[in-house]
């Protein structure tokens, strides 16, 4: 009986100890923690030492720890670099957008380079023409092409009465005679081209100074031609002779001395002994752009005027 009571008491003590052990938090013993601290101190000490005696130990530790550090770095690198990736992606997107905008601007410049170059050349030519002809010019641009009233070959220019224009003014470009002003509005003017079949221009053969009348055929481009009927039927112009404007009273509708074209062929009519010369105009009427309207020097205008000496006013 006494032994049974002793066994029961020992069993209860074991159960209570087990329960208290479960409640105690598990963790490294104090001795293990102390050992880890000492190991860290030792590693730091070895790392600071330059003594050849400790160099093998440091190398050995590096060979053990190095691969672990490399593996951990490779594992963590994708996560650490995520913020940089977002920043670099945004910067690259902005650079790409800027480059695309620059490329678009350059493409636009390339596509219009010839157009701008030709227009600048025409303005320069118009300045030289004013100086060579001795007339003041109001520069204008052709903005429309088509028939007008009973005329089949007319253009519209972007200068009108505010620019000092009025009807029956001579229109030229850097190559020669374009035509004359038919009518004006405040900001535009209609110009009758010299090639219109209803157009009549007084012309003069440059070599002989003989005069006649030029009539258009209505064709544009390479087919554009004028027929010159000389007043003196006995005069036979030569191929290649230059033809200029005869001129009108007070310079309206045509001033004198404007180049018109050159003689390409001469036909004789045996029946009435008349001569007819075919003249190829200097102006390419199919590609008209910048023109100049002859105005009196000192005319008031809403735009710059090219004076007779080539200066701008």
C-alpha cells in the first residue's frame, strides 16, 4: 500500500512537470546565444586582421559564406530591383515618346524641304526681277486656279485692295509675264493669264523692235504657246528671238519690257503674205506659286513691297 501511494505521487509530479514544460517558451539556450555572439565577434576580428596567421581562417570562412551570400543576392535581386525597373521603364517610355515626336518633326521638315526651298527661290527671284525691270512689286501667292466669267485661264491670288492692288495691273513672276489683274476684292484678286484665248498682249521682237499682238491658246504646261501677229507683215522673226511686252498707256494693263517668251517657229500665209510666229512663254503656268503685281513706287500696302531697287519696304 505504501508503495502504490509513492508511485501515484511520482506520476503526478511528472505530469505537472510536463505541463509546465509545455508552457515554457522554446528557444535557444543561453549558452547557444553566447556562442553565436562570440562567433560574430571572432569573424569581425578576423576580418579586421591582416596577420598572415589568420588569413587561412578568413579565406576558409569566405569560401563557406561567399556562395551563401551570392545565392541570397541572386534570390533577392529581382525583388530589390522592382522599383528601379518601374522608374527606368517610365524614363524609357518618355524618351521613346520624345524621339517619336522628333522623328515626326524631322519627317515633316524633309517632306516640305523642297517646297520651302522653291518658294524661297521664287521670292529671291522676284526681288531680282523688281531690280532688273525697275518696277515696284507687291508679292502674292496663287491660291486658286480656274475659269472666271468668260475667261478660261485665270488664277486667284491672296492680295487685294488692302495690298494696293486694282484692276488692270501687270502680274509677273521671276520668269516673266503672268497676266493682268481682272478684278479685286479686299483680300484677293483674279488674274487673267496671258495664255487665255481671250487675252491680247502687245509684244515686241527684241532683235528688231517690231511690234505685234500676242494671243493665248489656253494650254498649260509644256503645251503652252502664244501666237504673235506682227503689224509689219514683211518682217520675219527668227527662231529664238525674245519677245517682251510692248507696254500700254500709263502702264495699264501691261507695263513695257516684261519678258514674255521666245520664238520657236514662224509660219507664212501666202494668200495674204502675213507672218505668224509661235512663242513659247518663259513662265510655267502649270506651277504658278509666288507672283508679283506691279504697283507705283511708294504705294501703300498691308504687306511688304519690293521696291524697284530690290529693297523691301
